[in-house]
């Protein structure tokens, strides 16, 4: 049963993550299972926030309710009852939140649940505000909930399972940098759904600077890493983010698949 669930989780990761699937597969077995569980739990919430047809009130209701379910012993039946009216709209990764929680090793599951709960609560808050980012503080708050928090959770996992201590403030910056690059890459899609993550008075160049400054702090974060599989996990998305910035600045929408694959091969095969 557990073996089948692990296979399902890896298939779901491959379907839902362009950036993190390969880095997760490179982690040591226990780290791999833990981070796969955490990613899918958070992806389950992300799919609600980003859904094209759900209205803001429904997003708020589902995210806040899911956040509460994650605060205590997870009741899968009650969670399914919550989602039932929206089952046709929501993807499998969201419906199967209970499976992803059950995949997580016992020593990390409360951390993963608590982090996912906090993320869902923050997403609900910003959905209710229709993602109206007024200033730098708003941008920092939003990017904390959807990405910086992930960095902190991962740092907790690195320490708990691999004994690798890292700086939590730099972990937040690492996550923010990756998220800011996603914002830059997805600006056209966001515009089409009437959402802008640029604070009032900011230009696109300001967001590039925000992304680059946080990615630079992400480089500092990596200096604390001493586990090769964790180094690979963190280095691949960071390198892809920096190369994506270069592609965007040159007028391209994103890196090509060949460029992505070549970059990953170079990182995996380089000597430490």
C-alpha cells in the first residue's frame, strides 16, 4: 500500500512540477519521501488559489477551511465533504491531500501540516484581498506565505532528518527569489485574470531587482548546506531561476526545454 502511494506521489510530482520533480528525485530516500509529501500538500492548496473558475469567496472559504483541518488530526472524510461541491473543478492533487499527508514520515508530518496550514491561511487572506499588492511590505508578506514559508519548512526538514542547520532568514529569501521569478514569467497570464503583483509605483525592472536581490541571498543560504543531495535540490531551482531572468531580459518567455535539461545535467554531473 505504502509502496503504491509512493509511486502515485512521484507520478503526481512529475505531472505538477516542472521545476522540482527532478531535484526531489535526487534527494536521499527519507528526504525524498518527506519533501515529496510537503510539495504535494502545498501544491494541493496552490491549485485552489490559482484556479481559473472559482470565485474569490469560494477560494477564501476552501483555503481557510483546509487550513483549519490541517491544524489538528486530519479528517479526510470531512475534507472530502468540504471539496465535494467543487470536485469536478479541482484537480486530483487537491482531492488527495490526505494521501500526501499519510506519505510523510512521522517525525516530519506535524511540520509539513503546520506549514501547509499557514500557507493556506495566508493564501486565503490574499485571495480575499484579490491580491492587491500596494507596497513592498505587501509583496514581502505575500511571497512569504507562498514561497518563503516553504524555505523555512525545508530548512526544518534538512535539520530534522539530515542534521544540516541553515539560516532561516536566508531560507525565506531563497523562496522569495524563486517566487518573484515565477511572477515575472507569468505576468501575461496574471494580467489576463486581472491580477498584478507589482506594488504601486513599481516597474517591471523593480521586480527584476527584487528577484535578483533575493536570489543573491539564496546563494548565501546555500553556503550552509553540507549534504550533497540537499545541495543539488537547492542548486537546480536557483540556477534555473537565474537563467530564466536572463532569458526574460533578452525578450524570451522562458528557457527552452533543452536549456533546462542541459542545465540540470551540468549541475548533477559537476564535481563539488
